[in-house]
């Protein structure tokens, strides 16, 4: 059996019961080394298969091969495995190569949800997730989505907002958003949420310091009703209070 | 201390470790009766405060009042408390009434994530969440968001898709989506996910039977690349395989 497990954002406190039990019961764990470290104390004595960054295809292939031998194997992903994680790739590869192994996807808390909880309640109205990584989605498609989301006033969660290889995508994204949203729109930043050096910060589009943002940061841009109260970022659901 | 706790979609297996520990340690649980039932076996001997459906404001007020007396109280929500749940309301009310109680939001697995895992991996590319309940958001705003999301080919998760009081919103929403997406677009339906009578189904916009959809159903409309393989709904991330 092959389990695709979302570990949540970082701490074991935010793993689901099912994810914990699965990690504990399988024979083999397959994952990127950073994620292996997140569950180190739970996997002593198990077979560990790890590859470097961008080794997703190799890891998926190995996990499927191991499951074919009849072993129980978990391939792990941070956050939720189905949101920009490993679930799609493993299912695609198993189908393409006609491997009929039993596969179960175990959901997890994705980064935006954990960041939102740390910041307050910014996702109480309609929102979207957009990854600013244009490695696999053309930048024009991403720009079009940013435009549409800002125009119709979604709360916008930006994944993979900024990296050394893409230092300008975030600025370009914010410029698109500014066509429709005020520069005073509230922005929440969750960096390394539920990990050791977590930083949560509430600012505005105008005051956002891009250099503080990296690939382990989630940026949440509010809608026109999002406000700050008692240090929390709140998007009203619409109750009359 | 006031904890706002997302219980996940239904089964305790999908609760986070932190949610479980919090529910167990607090003195008082405040929640809608259906959610109280989800954690019944964990809360024996605790004070329980419950109100009927649409009693959200009353429940929030009570939870804040109890926290003010110095007790530890958890107000519970299904899914993630910050997504169309109780977190925003509690934070808004505490701020408005100038109640400086300590509040912590504990994130959970929201319904779309659990449904996605049950269906396969439909959320592997940019997606949005739109609630079709027009009780608190004007229908015109919702329609505008549906239009924008479909036009720029987001995967679309529909929350509160259909109720007795709003039998036609889903049909109207699908008609808007059909302006841009093919009638053969893959649609995933997750009903009562992680609960007793769970039904997961993969269909298309054309073949979707609206009468099967109710308020405990999540409808996930794929993007133009979403496909079905081995009975799973998959939205490719974009890897070249």
C-alpha cells in the first residue's frame, strides 16, 4: 500500500491523527530530506529513501516501486500533499506506467491555513491560491489569474512567492493586484509557520518589504473589507454585529 | 484562554494533534450540536454550551464571556475554523466589544482538502474557494467571482453549493462556469467526507446531478487539464512525464 501523506506545515502538533498513525505503521518512508527531518523521531528503524530538491519524479517512482513489492510505504510532503505537493505526481505516474498499486492520499493542513490561523482569520470570505512559481505554469497564465482574482476581490494566497531564481515575480504580482486593490490593502505574511523560526507579520501592500519574503513564506493579500483589530488580520464573513 | 478549534471534516482521524489535545484539556466546549457529537467521547465531564443552527453570534458571545471568567474554553467549528467558520466572528466580536481575552486559532483540515484527497489530486494547480451561500455575500459579487475564476481557468471549490432555501444557485453557478469551461470538464463531488455516509463521485459538468448535492457536499470543478485516471481526479502540476 502506498500512502501519500501531508505532514502539515512543520510541527507534529499540526499533523492529523491519521498522518501520524500512517507514518508510524509503514515500513518505508520516501521524502525530501527536509521533510524527513520533520518526522525524524517517529521513523527510527524504518527504511528511508530520500533524494534532493527537485527529485520529485525520482521519489515518486521509487515509492511506487517499493509499494509494488508489497511493502507499506509513505511518501511525505509538507502541508497538504494535494496542494502543490506530491499527490498529483504520484497518481499521474502510477496511472501512466499502468501500476495498479493501492494508493491512499492522507490530507494535511496546508500552509495558507496554518498561516491564516497564526495571523487571525483572513480567509473568512472567498479566496484563491496562486503559486508564483513559473517553472511549470507559464507566467502569462499566472498573471491572468492574479488579474482575475484581484479584480473580483478574492482574498489571495500567494504560494512560492519569491526565490533567488525569481526575485521579481512578487513585485510584478503586487503591481497587477494594485490595478484593483488599494495600496492600503492588508497583507499577512507567514514565514516558516509552525517551525522554529516562525515569523508572522501584518502589513499593507504599500509597506510590504519584499526582501523579507522567501519560498517558505505564504503571503495573504486581503479583500477590500479585510481589516486589523487587536493585532489580528480579519476578513469579515458578513455578519451584522 | 479561548481556543477556536477546527475539527476537520468529521472523523477524529483527520483532527490535528493540537486540536485533540486542546479539546481534551479545556474546561468548556462551545459549539453547534452536530459538532459536539463529533467529539462526544473526548469531552465527557466538561461543561458543554450549545445553541441551534445560525446561533453563531450567540455562541461566540458565550465563549468570550466564559473565557473572561478565566476558564479555558474551546469554541469548535467543523473543517478549518478560519474558512467560512467561527474564527472570524469570534475575533471580530472580541475586538468590537473590547474584550481582551487571549485567543488562539487552531487550524484544521478544511472540507475541500479532505474531499480532494478522497477524489485524487484535483487541487494541484491554482484554485479558489467560492461559497454559493448568498446569505451574507451579495449574489452579484459571487457571480462576478465565478466568472473571473472560470475565465482564468482556476480549479473551483464550491462550498455550500445547494440547500432547500437556495435550490438554484448551483445551476446558475455552473451556467456561468460553462461560459468558459467545456461541459466535459471533470467535476468531483465529496459528500459527508470523513463521515458515516461519505459519497465521493467523479463526473462532468454535463452529467452532474444537482439533486445529489446538499450543504454537506463540496463540489470541485477542474481546470482545462484536469483528467480522470484509474478512477482518480487529477489536475496536473505540470511535470513532463
